[in-house]
C-alpha cells in the first residue's frame, strides 16, 4: 500500500471555492491534518458558469479554461503547503476531482467532463497527481458518479445501525450504508445550487447564509408541486445529475404559467424542494436510524430542521460529530481515492454507479524526484 500524506482537491457545483485538505492515510485510517480554502476569481467563476449550462462555446475556450483551472488547483495546493510548512517531498500524491463542466451519464456516448489540467498541477507542485476519476467507471457502463459513497462506507458504516450519509453541495447526494446490503448511492437532485442562483439574482449574495432569507418566506405549493413533477425525481438508481440539468433555465420553466410568486417565497420553496426530495429517497429505502449530513447545506438551519421534521425517528446530525469535517468531506474522499489508485485498489462501487465491475479510477501524472529534474 502507498501509505503516506495525501492532498485532496475539490471544487464542486456550488463554486464557492477550492477546498484543499491534507490527510495521513494508512489503509482505512484517514487522519485529516490540515485544510485550506482557495478563492475562485469572479471572472473564472463566470467563465465556468458560462460553459456548464449548455451554452455554445469553442474548443479554444475549453482549452483556456482547462489550463486556468489547472493553474488554480496547483496554486491552491501550494497555499496549503505554505500554511502547513510542508514541502513536495512530504506528500505522496494529490487527488484532484477537477471542475465538472458537463455530465451526461445516459445515452449512446455517455461521458463526463472535468476541467483542470492535471499536468499543470503536477508541474506547479512537483507532486504526483491523480485525476480524471469519473471516466473509467463510465467506460464500464457506470454513471461515473457519485464516487464518494465508497469513502463513506470505509469510514462511516456501522455493523448494525442503519446509516445514510447526505452531502448537500450544489447537488445533493445520498449514500445508503445499511447493514447486510450492498452500498447504494445517487444524486437526489438539487442541493444548494438553485437557492444560490436565485439569491444571487435577487440579492447579489453568493448563498443564503444560515437560510435566513428562505426563513422569511412561505412555501408556494403550486410551484413546489410543479418542480416535484420533474421526471428526474422518480428515476430509479443508479442516477446522477448536475448543473447542466438543474439550473436557472430549469427554474424559469417551472415558473411559467404560475401566478406571480414573490422572490422570497421562491427561495423558501427551493429549500423545501431540496428537503423533500432528499427525505423521500430516505423513506423509499426503508428509512435509517441516523442521517449524517455534510457539505454546505449542513450549515443551513432551515434545511436541517425540515429534514428532521420530515424524518421522524431519524437522528439528523453532522458528520463532524463522527470525526469527519463536513466542509472537507469530498476533498478528503479524493485524497483517499488517489491512495486507492496508487495502491492498485478499486475506487468505484458498482452497486452505486451501475458499472459492470470494480475498477481502478483516474489517471496518474507522475513527477521526477526533485534531484532528477
């Protein structure tokens, strides 16, 4: 096994920054040692949003964004190293998810595209980099997502307690850790993404801090029912989605034909949509004793309260209470997946993604030792 210190890098659909974590990994023991958040420049964020919702683009624009993101991720790693006093020689490898700009897991030519040139990350940091995790799973017929349930299983499964792990990022995804059954996991639908887009449009705020704005409004039942009628919510697993499907244009279509709804009531209704679509899937799976929540949505008291109300008998709590930072969960997962790849171990779960078999994930971008350059 390639035990050692690993760095995980994640920038999710929420685009609220680049999360970088340092962890010592030895088998199934993952000890987080440091974390660092690197900002995404406004123009770069706008360029990402300008590409990932179905807009026309060019190969030149894709290539430039790939290079810029590779540099950004490399700089984020260097920021963590500076903060900790570590050097490249102290790190075994980087696991970088990359920035998803398009995810199309169904059809004849299923694919997923993450940008962020791993060659640049390796060159900037002089650290072996593992990236492009999704496409090997897709080559074996899988959705390529979610990949984090394998990490949840390794660290948070319990021998007798029915647990589920919920990550509420831009998209919400659920890992079902039910004793005696294969792990299942899938994207339930929007997490924070639509709420973030709506409050940015109406209040120029990146997100609804503590759910404060949504708490001022009321749920609009006609809008909620219209949104819940989207066929994605009743698709069977395996399934995954992203900003290319649930975006501002999707929300505008839901509002067509409805009487005028105040902006604050739309925000409240979007929060209710997230809570209901999560809890319906928990209940369909037979429920759980404990729902462990991570991601930005875990800091939204309204979402947490609504899920607690919709899931009587389930303890809704934070993964932080079980030793894993909810803010760093996904970055930690990709540090762990890099460890799995370099150790020659599979990283996907066919019961989650629908792939035909377990497989190694990602491409390895090695570097020469500093003395050999």
